C-alpha cells in the first residue's frame, strides 16, 4: 500500500490545490469546462478492466487530454493548468462516486494516476505553446500545435508508465526496468487510441466549438466497445482454464487448492525474473494445468504427490497433459511449457535453450508446493534445502535462486 498511498496523496493534493486556485481566479469558458467535465465523468462511470492489473477509462482519458490542449478561435480564453487539473479532478470524483455507491469495482489509485498524467500533459503543453499560438487555418500554426499536442500526450503516457512501473515493482517485486517495459508496451497498445482521441477532441473543439465532441465521441465509443469485448474474452478464457485445472481436484488427483498454490508461486517467481505479461499469463496457466496429465494415468498419484513417482512416470504424465491441453486449439504455448515441466535441468534446458524457462519455473514451484503445501508439514527452510540438493541436475539454478528471493521476502501459501 506504500506507493498507492503516495499516489492518492499526490493526486488528491494536486486536485485540491487546483480547485482552490481556480476558485480564486474564476472559471473561464465554463461551457467547455462543463462539456469536457461531463465527458470525463461519464468515462469514469463506464470504466472497465482490460487486464488483471488496472481499470481503463478511454473516454475519460481522451476527454481530459483534449481539455488540456484546447487552443483555437472557438476558445476565447484557453484553460490554464490549474483549471485543467481542477476540472479533471472534480469530474473524476463525480464519475467514480456512482460506481462506489452501486458497489461496482473501482480503484482510487488508478483514478489518481489519471489525474497526475493529465496534469503532466497540461504543464508540458502550456510550457511549449505560446498564448498567441492557436488554430487559424495555416500550417505555420497547425504544425507546432500538433507537435505540442503529441508532446503533451507522450508526457502523459511517460508519467503514467513511470508511476505504474514503480507501483508494480513494489506490489509484485518485479525489476523496475521490466515493469517499465511492460507499462510502455501497454501504453503503445492501448494508450495510443486514447491519445489520438484526445488530440482529435482538442483540435476539433478548438476549431468548431462544442459541435466537435459528439462527432469525435463516435470512434471513442467504438474503442470502448472493442476494449470491453477484449476484456470479456479474457475473462472467459481465464475461467475456462481454471475449470480445467479444478478437474484434477474434483477427481481427487491433487489436494484442494494445490494447483492454485503452485500457480501463485510460479507467478511470484516469474515476476521476480521480470517475464513479459504474455509469458506471465502462459506461465500461470501452465502451473494451473501442470497436473492434468494424471487424469489419463492408470495409477495416478494420490493427492498429486508426483515427487513420489519415478522420473519416467512424471515425464509421461507431463506429455499426456500437454497433449490434452493442445486439443483445446488455443493453448499450444501453454502445452509446450507443461510438456517440459518435469524435464531434469541437466538433460533439458541446460543443453537446449529452446525449452522455455517457464517449464523450469513450474517444476520448481510444484516441487516446493508438494514439500511445503497443505498437509506436508515441512518448513520453508527445510524445503529449500531439499530443492537445493537438486540445483544444476534437477532444477534450474536461476529459478532456484529466484525462489530463494521470493521465499526470503516472506512468500507463504
């Protein structure tokens, strides 16, 4: 909660200061402030989760960025930085309150991150754009304005990526460079649409006034719809994998929660090693489905105690599990991880770099869970000693070292 508290305090302080400054100066061009504030509030009300890390509000983000970059004949007095932050903050609060009252999921940290990133964009845009520069139909003004807008949205994206990377580093113990890489990748994929929407809103409204937002809102609504469809598909995908994973527990071939515990540890190790988000997802699914091959064995291990079986039996179970997963038609990358999840390191990844490191992570996570998990009675230190005996032969040294760090930071099932 450390970084979250700092972000909320920073966003709240920024918003409060901006409201006080704007109250003392007076609100300029209130129809535009009201229109963009309404768009921001509506965007916050219909926010949704695209992934498992944070909520997205494309309409609110585009509207806030657009309001920060208004300059043109339709705007008598462009809003200053304080007014941009004040309108964004008040509208954000007005948008999230109905969600909170209705019991819908929302995140005050994410909302404050949006306020901070819009504030950064407003400051940079105001700093590089002279008051005399506005849309007047000539390239002499249009080109510098477009470049200033692009610089503003790039600043907003960079600020949000830096804050998000710091938050991910604290929450998930990811290396900061890897967390920043992931945040910038998300900005490139999702933030681009919101940034372009903000530029179009600013340019259109600056030239033709409040007739522009309804026209520009159409592609923003399409973006919102596309994001929601993607989020729905992701939820369905994840639910299907978890249902497949539970089949071994229902059949009594793994202890209750064993697959989930293995996946939680595998994800913690993956975060420590800085794997990319798509590889993290495949790793989690592979850990959840690592025991599905036992369903086809004549004498499966009771309670999922695969460490009691011979090497050949474990590898055969992994091969069967990979074949079962491949039949889904959409999890081939997960099947490849499961196929090699019981390969000894010395005869596997040490000599074949094509074997994914995720297989070694699942191997170590499953071994640790069976030594420390429910009903085994071993302490974390004792389990680490047992796993340490297999370093270089059974287990990947890099993965085992990562496990030490994860357990040393207090990871517990």
